[in-house]
């Protein structure tokens, strides 16, 4: 009996040592994506700033998350006074493993960051102090686009007026606070395809906009459905929104024309279509239609061409189910 207890004690001690070692490694050695590029100095030109603003507002949706959205209104438009000042909350009530607050990206929030530190954050998800951010910001997608697009966004952010805020810090629940440290990876940057190659260029834009993050079924912390075939559920006080299928199946956009697709976005340039209060039981969406409406028609056309090149996936979804 004594021998059995001794073996059990040794085994338990060994397991405990392994657990402590693993936790220590994750806590102190990860994330490991390398240092920020120390020699990066983004040139601020009118052309670069204009392109960075276009990417931040209408493609990468930086401004959408780094502002407070008013979901009492259709499509949750950002509150004008909060644009780029952060403060949007993502918490357990939405299915997130913790409380995550979008930070201030005006010079008040990142004025003491180097261009390299901002570049590393956007492309790998690692902050100035080496800690990871929650991937509600799709840094895994941003880390695969063209460095010139990232630098243009940085140039734009440098031109913003500082907005003073006092935001709480994000905090991940245990054990996700450890898992979070394993998620960042090194950037795998690419060159932007020539717009004449509509399929490749459209695919690039879909990736830069991280469309698949919302338009792919997601359960228990992982994507489980066919990419871009829809099916991800989002809970609202009014009901449950399910993202639609974007593949060229009849259950998706298989019966759409390019003109229909472009018009679906451009219609929200008309303010009266979005500026209305959402009442209990009425359709609501997280899709930031007004911001996407500012995308160039040629870019929207390329996105449609890319989506039509995908294998059709059958996935009929009920886009909105009101709470009874």
C-alpha cells in the first residue's frame, strides 16, 4: 500500500511540475512573433493618408470596431463623437471568453507607439508590451495582406486629432487568458494583385475585409462550416441574426447579378435607409452597411467576381429569428 501511495505521489508531482512548466512557458515565452520592425518609418503623404482612410473606413473596418456602435439604430452606426476613440465592448453576453474593450487608436492612445509597433500589432495581434489582443480584430487576415495597405492605415492614424478617453482594460477569462497567448503568429504578407485580375483582387479584398469571420459558421470557439457559406449566429436583444451564404449556390448569391450585388451595398449611401430606430422584434444586423457603402464600385465588382468563383455550397439560413 505504501509503495502504491509513493508511486501515486511521484506521478502527481510529475504532472504538477509539467503543468507549472507549461503554464510558465505560455505565460513568459508566448506570444513569440519576433520584435517589431525597428527601422519602419511610414512616410505621410496626402495619397497615402487618403488610401489609409479608405481602408480604415470601408475595407478593413478599423473605425467600425474602434468606435462605440449604437445598436438602437439599424446596422449599429458608430456614435460620431467616438470615431477611432475606442470603447466598444465585447463580453460574455455576446459569447466572448472575457471582457474586451476596443482601444483608442487616435494619437492619444497610440501616440507613443512607433510605426513598427503599430505594424506588428495590426499584422500579428501583439501589443507594444508583448501581450496578445483578442482576435475580434482579424489580425490573422491583416497579416496576409500587402504591407503598403497596412502602412497607409498607419499614416492615416497619425493624422487624427487626439481624443482623450479613460477606457477600462480588456481582460480574458481563465483559462482563455493562457490560450490567447498561443494564438498570434508571424505575419505572412503578400503583394496586392493587379485589379485587372478580378478573381485574385476580389479575393484579396475579401481577406482584407475579413468577410469569412462573420460569414462562416462558428461554434465553441472554432469555425466549423464551409468558408463564406454563412451560418454564424449573433444574438441581439431583438432576436438571433444568422449570417447569409455568400457562395454561388441558389441558397446564397447564385442567382444574383453583379449589378444587384453592388446596389445592395450602394443603397445604404441613402441615409434614410439606415437612420431609423430598431424596435423589439425588428430585423437587426451587425453588418456595417453605411461604411461598406463607401467602397468603390470597382472593388465591390471584384469581390462579387471572386465570390462567384467559389465552389457553390448549399446552406439555407434563416437570416433573422425574432425573440418570442
